[in-house]
């Protein structure tokens, strides 16, 4: 893990008048660039040649500078890192950035200042740690089973990393678990190692909500204390093929058709939630932030809690992302909540840039990057 001291030393070599916001051209990059431009920052897109045309096609979100790489992991090369630092770049990590480059590589090899606390990547990348974190935050969490022999209810079997739901399956007992797991390994959908480390979790039946929060160490909360949690928006992920599997049921049951639901993320849909549940959703965001302070020095900027709301209106949290999530792409002009915080359109991408701008004004950039 590169110490924060080293990153801040690199930051001190920057020309503060010319700070640029950089990210990989994927995931939520359009939103990040768009928000950065609105706040007056120069923008840098790290891009593979096949994607460049697309990112050039949106003038209001097109990065001012392109750094072309053959593959995204090349961002770790000395040349690209040097170029980014010469451009005074603060990098905004997003889900694809972490997935393509690898959290451990970012922590150990990436010298360029990043927005937020890079220590959080270790935590969000481990299901065990996320569970500890959610429990410390007092969230309701689904039951987990250590061994397949213990399964006594409908369970979802999940694999590690942000693989977008790949290979996940539902099961009801040990025999079914072993049969399905063997098939997944045989079809090379999951590796033997993934299988050994699979999480067997109670399937929570209800409606899924993914809440988008932002933590600002610079703003004050409602009680006047430093540090503010903002609930900016929420979405629901669209996952294939579970989302529309009912459409095939006219041809027979899932068993008859030998079909299993799959959970690969293909997109996102906007959501609102009953106003009476919003105070609890807000408290969850606050407690998750407070727990992160105790566990690893806190998060700065965007994060997301994934949940299911059950018919008795309980909220079960099953995952945390400690960075911008793609569901925020739905709200480039703000959401149904952001107007109550800001008198202008405010996306999560713009909120990041606004925080950096405030950090620069207050000479407090060092609180925002690692
Ligand atoms: P995850 O990798 O934990 O984000 O899970 C991927 C997807 O699987 C989620 O977006 C949900 O649709 C589904 N999922 C995960 N855990 C649960 C759970 N405990 N109960 C119901 N659905 C779940």
C-alpha cells in the first residue's frame, strides 16, 4: 500500500491553478467529465482506441485531453502515470477502473493522487470485510451459511469481486448447490478457486434499491458538525436474465426448461422510495460512513449501499461500493432529491468536481485525495 504521505508529496508538485480531473473512458466517465467541465476543470480521458470515437461524440462530456492506452491496465505503466502527474491530474476511480486495473495494483503501484480514500478499495473488494462493515454500521444483513450442508432456506450463491453478478445462482439445499456449482465449474463460468470462496447468502425477497450517497468532509451537517452525508439519488440495477425471466414462463416452469436466473448487470433504472422510508435510508448512509471512519479512516465522496426492501418494510443491506456507481448515470441533471440540497442541477460526477473545487478554495485538497 503506497502511504498517503507519498501521494500527498506527489500532489504538492502540482500546479493548483491547473488541476485536471481524469478517469478511464468507461462506467461513469461521461458523467464525471460533464460534471468536471461544469465546475471549470480540465478533463483527461484514458481511452482505448476503439472507444475514442464515442467519447469524442459528446461535446459537453468530451475529455479535453485523451491518453490512449492499448488496455486499461496500462494505466499502471510509468509512462502513463508520469503523463497524468504532468497534467496535474486527480483521478476519479469508478467500478470499471477498479475491475480493469485491480484494487491491489491501484493501492500498491498507482502513484497518481486519486479522489477519495484508496484504503476503502480493500474493504469494498472483500465480501467478508463489507459484511463486517455493514454489521458495524448496524444494518440488517442477510443470513450467511458457512457450508452448503447448513443451507435451510432459498439462497443466492455469489462470487468475489465486482464481476457484475457473473455466475451467481439460486439454490435451496446442499445437493442442488453441489450440482449447480459443478456445472458452473465444468462450463468454466467460475474457477475452482472462486467456488471454494463462494458466499452462500439468504435470498431476500423484496424490491431492490441502490442508494447513492456522498460524504463531504468539508461541509457541515444539520447539527453544525463538520462532515455531511448527502443522499443524492437511487436506482435499481437491471440484471440479465432474472429481470424478465417471467416472459419465458409461458413455455413452462424454470425446472421444465432447465433454466436458472442469472444476475449479470446490463443497465440501471431510476427509483424512488416511499418518503417514510427516506429517514432510515439516510441513517443507513450516515452509519455506514461513521463505521468507515472507525474501520479505515473513512470515505470521502460517493458511495453506495445495495439493499432489498421486504414486504414488512425492513431494509436489508447486502453490499457497499466505496466509489461512484454506474446507477448515478441516470441523473446527469440531478435526481428527485438533489434539488433539495443544491439550487442547480447536481449529478454525482458534478458533486465530485464541486468538492475538489471547494477543497482548492479552502486549501484543503489534502483532505480529499489519497
Ligand atoms: P452483488 O454482487 O452482491 O452486488 O449481487 C449482485 C446481484 O445479486 C444484486 O444486484 C441482486 O440482484 C442480487 N442479490 C445479491 N444478494 C442478494 C440477496 N441477499 N438477496 C436477494 N438478491 C440478492
